[in-house]
């Protein structure tokens, strides 16, 4: 493996990495029912598709793009439709926890590429002719990628790098940013490199547990800073790959990428915060009064078990045995739990007290609304 990216973790990068992590934790912890989360996720994916195709020059308006998700007739509509299908494909890959491989990349690009006639291949092979990135309007060469005979080796190296166990502890935003830069640098296809690369960067984040439940839209940042996006990919380097870009210091690009990621993560977290507050405001008062340890206990007793042992409680709360027993004692005094066996000298299992059992019975009438408690 010969790909060894050069970069420095600056104060800006480090600070924004912490902001990304904080936003992710917030979204993971805030209660949000599945039906609201599903709506937010769909809108985020729609915006991703709309903006990603816009970045690549697709001139359809938003209304037509939304229609094209399900029905495509023209090449521009097919570009939108195919990208939506590509994200559905990645969703399945994520559920199977598939790593980024050349086969996955080729399948993804085969889904993304626009084919007006003929049979769609299962895999998109890398380009075998030279291509170039030209300036819109003037046609001036902005970037001349590696020659075709070098593409296979460069892609092999990139895939080997992203899966290298030596990089396992690298923050996933850095890994995603480096991958995106190098993928766009190699430019392995004649068309669709931007859409494919950004989708793969998102996939890397999601596979690492930083997918923010599918609610962030990285393309929103690029849409607001399109010139910055292209300028930071170029970093003032010579337009020919072999004249410096093949061994460039990626720090300027990574700063741009990480700052943008932190920005859209914080925006998504704020939306979730607002939606969660709106929902919890109409939760039953007894449910709102439960603390962070009581809620998962309550959820297990509502949806899965009639009673829980002290061992179960240690697993659920992550607390030590002594602390759990102290909490159980307090929860019994406060009317949250009662001993499963009221005659036992030592409490080994508990169940919901009458007040909360009544609430559990009410929840069972519309369980899907409250299933978010199991998160």
C-alpha cells in the first residue's frame, strides 16, 4: 500500500472534530419517535440528492427533482433518480456492515451513472481514456487527473488505506475527508465522480457510527460555499496531477471539510433538539419526570419484560452493583418500581409500580409512538 496522506491536525480541525462528536452525541441521546425521525431522514436524503446534483450542474428545479425521485424520463431526471437509488443501495450495504471495497464502489457508480439506452452494467469499470475537469463556460482545464494506466493501482491503494487496521483509530471525519479528496483526485470515472465520492464519504461516516441517523446534509455546506469547495480541492496546486497534487499536504482541504461537517452536524442537531422538545412537551407528565436511568428501565418493562433483575439493571444503566441497589431502593420509595417478589428478604428483581404500570398499559395502545424509548 503506497497511499500515505500528508496532513496536520490543526487547532481548527481538532475543535471542529469535538463539535462533530458533541452534535452526534446530542442526536443519539435526544428522544425522537420513529415516525418523526423517518420524516426528517427522508427530507435530509431528498436535500442531499437535490443539492448533490445541483453541484454537478443539474438545472432542474427542486419541484421537478422531487418528482424525478420516483419517475425519470430525461437524462437530468435520471441523474436525480439514480442518485436516490444509489443511497438506497448504500442503506442496504450499511445494514450488512459492508466495508468500502472496489466492488462496492463499482456497484455504486453503476447505479449513479446516467445511461440513456442499453443495458446497465452491474459494475462500472474504471476509465480507460484520459479525462479532464474543465471550467464551466470557458472550457479552460482546471484539473488533469492521473493517466488511465495509473487509475487501477491508485484505487487499489485508496481502498487498502481506508480499510487498513493501522488507521482504525483515525477519527472517521478525517478518514472520510481524506477518502473524498483522493477519490476526486484519482477521478476514476469519466462522469459521476463527485456524486460517487460524496456518497462514499457519507457512507464512511455512517459506518463509523457518525451518521447522525441520516439527518445531516454535507452538500448543504458545499452549496453555500461552492467556490470554496473547488478552491480547497485545488489548494492552489498545478492543474496536472503529476505536478504536485499526487503528494500534496491535505491540511487546507481537511480544514474546509471538517469545518463544513461540523456546521451541518450542528444544524441537524439543532433541528433534532427542537423536534424532540416539541414532542416531549406533549409526553405524559409521568414519563417526562423520569431521569436518564429510569427511561431505559421503563422502556424494557413496557416493551420487552415483565420484570428485571439487578443484573439486568446493571447492564442497562452501566452502573456498579452497589449504585444500582441504591437506585432501586430510591425508585421503590418514589413509587417507580416494586419488588417482583414482595415477600423476598432481598430484592433480586423488580417490576413497575401501579402508577407506571398504568402508563405502560396506555402506551401499549399505540406502541409505535413511544418505541423511541428503546434507543
